[in-house]
C-alpha cells in the first residue's frame, strides 16, 4: 500500500448539485479524518472515524454534509445542494490509535462550485 | 481554545542556507503534540516532524529540527541547507491530547521560496 488515496482529484460542479468524494486510507489504519482547506488557509478538521464509528463532527459540518465509513475501510464525504462557499480542498488522513501523531494525508479533492 | 499562529505569510531563503519558520501556540492543556507539515503545490500534506509537550529534547529529522520553547509557547521549524525542493507551504499544527482524538489544529501557513 503506497498511501492514502482520494478520488476524484478535482471536481467542478454547479451550485445546488450533490457531490461525493471517496477516501481510501492506508490498509492497517483504523482512524480516518476529513479536513477542509480553503485557499490561503490551513486545513480545518471536519470529522473523524475509528473503524466504522464516526466519533466526532465539527460544527463546520453542516446538515448538508454527511460522511460514512460503512465497513471501516474506505470513507465517503457527500455534500448536498452545494454552495459556492463549499469550494475548497477536501483532505483525508489516516492513522493508527497507538501512533495518532503519524497522520498520513491523501492528495486531496479540489472542489469548485460554479 | 487552542490556537496556532504563524505570523510569516511568506519567506525567502537562498539555496544551501538555513531558514527558521515561526510558530506560536496557545493551549491550556498540559499535554499536547506539535507538528510541522509541508504542502507542495501538488496539495498533499507531508509530515515533517513531531514534538510532544513532555519531550525533553528538541525533535530532529534529517535537515529539519524543531526549536521547542515551552515557556514561550513557540515551536519554530528550522530547515538547514535549504534545497530548491523545499519550496512549498509549511503548516504548524497542534494535536489535542485529552480525549486522544488525534485531530489537528493548523496554523495559516508560511510559503517558503528557495532561491537558486
């Protein structure tokens, strides 16, 4: 396994459409994190999973956002009724509980809402 | 509330010279972790170095070292012998230890440009 992968790398959508992103963590990593990064800013925490359980959600994650990790492996992040303010880079990271400081990031999905 | 501050939006350094990127943090928790990540133009966040709040010695990883001054709440990154490939955005981050969630709080970043 070469690392965390994310798909797609880029997504352009029209306002009001739904989009879904996928993250595949490193295979033995049971923790998975989603972050959002807007232009010129540092990433902001959105949510995280330990195995299939979603343990914490940021208040940044409005009702239009939902994340799942059904089998404790890959995760999806869905945004419903996209708004222009959703335009950002969505980063996924994974780690193991015994070494939570070694958080490995994927290449990100850049979302542009027109 | 925990906070990370990076006051240098952009830095220039001559190739082969050393450069220091500043980071200050604020937390009331006695146990925390501090990180530096590199983000090249490709977008991927690359882990560089980690310092635990109880670590007695400053962390080092190859050309990277972390100048940890706990009383001043600063965790500056020192890159020695800069290379052209070091040109990137650099983020300082902090992890909350209580609760062991692992989630990171990032600063706004510093853009480093290495001149040949």
